[in-house]
C-alpha cells in the first residue's frame, strides 16, 4: 500500500480494523470509496455516525436497541420464565430469525477464555445472577457455541446457577461443532431449541 496516497492508506488501515476485513479487502474498499460519488460516501459516513450515536445497549439483557429497555425486554407477550443466555448480540438476532423462541435473552458479551485473558469478571455473569435472583425465570437455556470455550462457559454457568427450583438446559447438538449460532440456519436453531437438554 506504499504507493497509495496517505489519506487512502489511513482509510484502508481504519477499514482493516473491522472484523473479517483483511488488508487486501481493506485496500479495495478504500479505493472504491475514494473513487465513489461524494454524495454516496457522505450517505455512508452519515449512516455510520447515526448508527453509532442512536444505538444503545439494553440495560436489562445487553442486546442493542434504540432505547433501553429493548423491544424484546419491553414486550409483555414474551415469556419471562424462559431466559436464553447467548454470547453475543448477533446470537439474539439469529434466534429471533428462527421465530421459535418467545422468551427473553441475556447477552454475556463473550465466553470464558483464560488463554485470551477473559474471565468471569469480563462477562455479564454478575448481571445474569442478579436477573435470576430477582426475576421470574424458571429455566435458563444456555445457547452457547459448541467449542471448548462455549462448553467451559456453559459448565461454569450451570454450576453457578445451581438451584433446586431453576432448570438449566443447553441447546441440543446439531449445531456445527466449533462454531457460533450465526452460522446455523433457522431450522437447525429451531430443532436445537426444541431438543435442549438439562445441564445438571
């Protein structure tokens, strides 16, 4: 990228910080943008600023919304006795697309990964414990990935939430091993929810 003008190099470097965007893709995107109609670039810039400034994290579940609490937490028709724990906001979107789950969510913000320095204090685990203690949940569904970190996080949460009057379940297998919910289609997610099993 040394032959590119400095502003284009800076733009490519910024784009390269986005997940899934490697150096070559970042360079192609930067070149496309600087050669595009200025009005289109301005629309994109405005959408980026608006998207960031008008999006908040729901104080109840941790999902993204325009206001807190989010529409799911505010919906009186949702079953608050079913609490589905997911790793990321993207997982909420995937499960909602399946149209199967009518409970509420709790976004952890990741999964336990000691090798990467992610411990219980780095996730929204204390908030989960508080919700369970104060709320009406009779079942906590651990909808976590089926990789090593997802399994470790599920086992940790199952131990933490050990209570006689609380069912703790895990999505049925059938999800791709080692991957997250966003890669599963709606039918797979529906079957995983329906076939969930008790963790303890």
